[in-house]
C-alpha cells in the first residue's frame, strides 16, 4: 500500500532534509542542489512558489534512501 503524502512547499522539504544533515550546495535557476558528506546522491529541489508535485516529492524521498514514513517523521 502506498502511503499518502501531504501537500508541501519546497522550504518544508528542505528543512526536513537539513535535519538529515543535507546542506544547500548551490542553486541554478529555480533548482536547489543539496549535498551530504559521504553520500552519493544530490537531491534537486525545484524552488517554485507552488506546492511540490507528489511524484517529485516521492522521487526525492527515494533518492535520499528514506521511506515515506521516515520522511513524515522528519516533518514533525
């Protein structure tokens, strides 16, 4: 069963990833690249003034190696 995702703004996602140790690395246009030491993935966060699409959010969660449940706990 797929866990439902909440509607989130990009800044909320960035704050959750920062709790995991990711840092803002650079931004090109409207896309922010985040990095974490000793980790190969570099999640790209679209910095648009609207809610994140659920498929994009799910892909970011998968990229950083979390389950949806683990990610939702970071939002608390």
